[in-house]
C-alpha cells in the first residue's frame, strides 16, 4: 500500500511545473546527458581554485622550461600536464578550469542583468500599452536591427577592456530579446480576467506588474535566459578571441583559444583545440537544455 501511495504522489508531482521541468531535463538520454554536463561544468567552475592542479595565473608557480609540453608529459619538477602546457608553462587543464570560471561568470551576470532589464521593459510595454508600448518596441526593433557582435565591438572600442565593460556590452545587445518575448506573453495575459480583477481591487501598478503579471510570464523568460546565457558565452569568447574582450590577466576560454591560435601551424594544437572543445561542449549542452525546456513549457509544442 505504501509503494502504491508513493507512486500516486509521484504521478501528481509529475503534473506540476517542477515535475514537467524535471521530466524534460532527465526524461530523454541526450537531454539528461546535456543537463549533467552543464551541472558538472558549473561545479568545476565554482571549485576551480580548490581542485585545479595549478594556479595558472600565479607567475611564481610557472616554469618557462615546461612551456609547450604535449598532453601527458611531465615537467622538470615531475608535475603531470594532463592536457599539456602553453608557451608560458601553464597547465592547460588548470587554465581551462579558470577560463571556464570566467566565461560562465560573464555569461551568467550578463544574462541576469539583461533578463532583469528586458523583462521589466516588456512588462511595462504590455501593461501600459499605447505610447509606452510603441516607444519600447521601437527601441527593441532598433537593437535587433544590428548584428550583436557589431554593437558589442563598437561599445568595447569606446569603453575599453574589462569584465565589467564586457558584461555591460552584452547586456546592451541582449535585453531586447527578453523585452520582445515578455511583451508578447504579457500582452496576452494582460487581457485575462485575473488582471481585470487585480485592477478592480485597486492594486498598485507595481503590485499588478510584479505580483500578478510577472509570475505568469516566467516560463518563457527562464527558457530564453538559458539560451541567451549560452549566446553571451559565445559572444564573450568571440570578443576575447579578437583581442578586445577581457584583459590578459583575466583570460576566458576565448582568450585561451586565441593564445594558441598562432601556434597551430607549429603543431602545438592542444593550446587552442582543448579550450575550443570545452567551449563547444558547454554552449552545445546549454542549447540542448534550453530547447528541451522550451518544448516542455510551451503547450503548443507538446505532442
């Protein structure tokens, strides 16, 4: 009887939003693998200072004699370079952990700030309508009319290098995606009875926006946030590869790829290829998880 009751409870839980999300993330082998990869990479990035075999940016810990060692080689002090070393003698395995930490940090922060700004503007546009809606949506059309990398390049050319500058540039080029998505969903929710009831009860605009309208717009926001974080990581890597993103003292995966790009012809492939593969796996896994969530949280896409 107990097992039957537990099974019934599980069946009820499966119909909740949390149950739908968990089933979408772990119901299919490919999506489950992508989810586990994303979680593992986030854990590695958070624990990098404690689990990395070397601090790749501590100059006192580097040995130039160990420069450009192939994967699996040992240095003069017996240190095992699992994925090889770069020209400065940095352990590529440790450098990739720290680079992953910076890339994820930039992507997450820019995604959160862009989501906050874009979601707020989308809600305001749908709630007030008319001139406010026109003003916000024309700004969205203007932002989406330019290539993302071009706008980011222009901003960084003016602002200069730095983590905060890259995050600001990515927020500027990403908020419009959130605003357009939220405005489309909120415009439908705005005409429903619960919003009319909230206004009849005399709720303030702030409470009506954030306590009534926002919760019903969250599912698409969560999905687009994950996709945009992956896009932000790719954009940051592109900017760093071009040499105008993060400074040399704070290298991300994109800068690690750039450091080894010129040495590919000389046969030192691991300096650039391994960070590139890690970036590819990270972005690809996040896109798979985002697509799965989009299908799970959109009733029109469910079969």
